[in-house]
C-alpha cells in the first residue's frame, strides 16, 4: 500500500498537484485505493487542498528576489476580490472593469495573485 501511495504521489506531482504521501495514505474520503493519478486528481479537486497539499509555492514568493515561480502547480482559490469595485459593491454586474486579486494556497503556503487576462470560469462567484 505504501508503494502505491508513493507512486500516486509521484503521478500527481507530474500533473501539478504536490501532495503529501503521508496525508494521502491517511485519507478515507475520497477513497484513493487502486486509482491512477488522473482519477485521483479528479477526485481530489473537490477536497480542501489544505488537507493533503504539500508546498508548491516557494518560500518568500512576493519578496523582491522571488516574484515568479514555475509550474505546473495546482493551487486552490481561498479568496477573490475585485480591485476595481469598492467592498460594498463587489458583486455588482455593472459596466466597470474587473481586476481580480486572488489569495491562493498550495495546501501549505498562501500567495496573492492578480488576474492579468480573463480566465474562463473564474469570477467572484467561484467557490473557494
């Protein structure tokens, strides 16, 4: 079973999901026994990344010497804010521009990102 979890962890890392094999082996829901990395990824997309994620975001990201990191890495949205709207009017559908500031997590660390180009399916209504 340990070898299966380690192989699954390696397969998920190739897909961009950095997961702790210790935490994956302790998970009961969803059951990952006997599934390949692709199937495990589709099951884990509906689980809080903080339950099994392992750091993909480098320490110190956002400081002067580290502003970008290379992927692939699967991150989860924790919070989104439209910087073009005041806080009391965040969910308006007016004609104003949209500039999303996102708080993202890899399960261990958090970072802040800005949506430079529209991302299909990403909005203030996207559930964390």
